[in-house]
């Protein structure tokens, strides 16, 4: 579903991604972790072209991100993205947030888009909030709306960039519960997160990054109970001790 082949990226003279390669199969749940500044968020944003690359190639379902002929807007309808800070439109109601892209990008009729939006709000437990504005919802509720909004487009892949890091601790579980349910339903997912309990419970594979490079790319079992790199062991010992 996703093929990342030897990609490199620089910000000026700073080498942010260094020869990164990995493959995500259909239905895989891959967690990307590592210390701050290791390149995790940049890596995941390259997959749908939100960050450009200066070397290598990325293919999503066989389509190259770097090919000038690729319609990135069309490709992004198949690659859902959930950000750290929700990115909801503050001037639109919740149901309007869920329908605007369906209507403008997918060309759905308004009634059809509303039906789809309401079904997904029901799925994330927020149907009663359809007429409210984002500012009237908690952070956890807003993030669940953001997940529902991405699902409205019918993506084949979901990317999550630290989806719980901006939330109060008591709101984290309600978002992770939705993500866990998606995983159980077979959604292909790449998730940048420090939530190691979620990773241990749901992930098929763990990618550990440091200084722009992929240090470990192993099964979740190998990462947590086997012999990952010494750097990954050190990272885990600090995270799991709290």
C-alpha cells in the first residue's frame, strides 16, 4: 500500500530524512516512534505530499508521489490525515466540517454528504454534536471529529501525526479507542505516537527513528520483547518507566 524508497529531505543545510525506506502492506498498523526531532512527523507528511522530498521515491497504492503527472489532490482523497491540533474549520459546524470536502472535492450531493457525515459522527459517538462549532467541543471530541472527517473521504490509508499529544490525559483514551476500532476493521494505518500501550496492543510493526534515520523496523513483538537496537531499548526504558 505504501512504498518508501531511499527518501531524503533537507531543510536548508539540515538533513531531516536520511535514506529512509520501508513498506506498509494493506491492513498493516505501523507505529512510528522516536525522540523529538527525529523526523517522525516529517516522514509521515511526505507520504501524501505535504512535505516534499529531495531524493528517493514514495508510492501509495502504486502511484508515485514524486511523479509530476500525479494529481496530489486526488491522491489525498485516498490518504486520510489526522493532525496533532485537529485542524477543524472554526467557522463551520461539525457536520459542515464533515461535508465540505465531500461536496467540493468528491462532488457528492449535499444530502448524501450529510448522511455520510452523520453516520461517521455516530460511529465516533458524537452525532448529538453535529450542529455545534469546534470551540464548543473538548479536545478529545474535536480529534474524534477530525478522524470522522478523514473517513468521510473513504481513504484506503490513514496517517496520524501525534493525534493525542495535544490532549489532556483523560481525553487520550477516547481517541485511541476510535483508532483501535479502525485497526480492528482492517484500516491500513501509520501512526506517529508516544503511546506505547496503544502500540503494544494494536501495532503490527514499529519503526523507531533517530536523527532522521530509521534505526529499527521490526514487528511489535520484536520491538517490545525481542532485541531492538540499543538506542530503541534506551528510549523504551525511559518511556515505559513513567
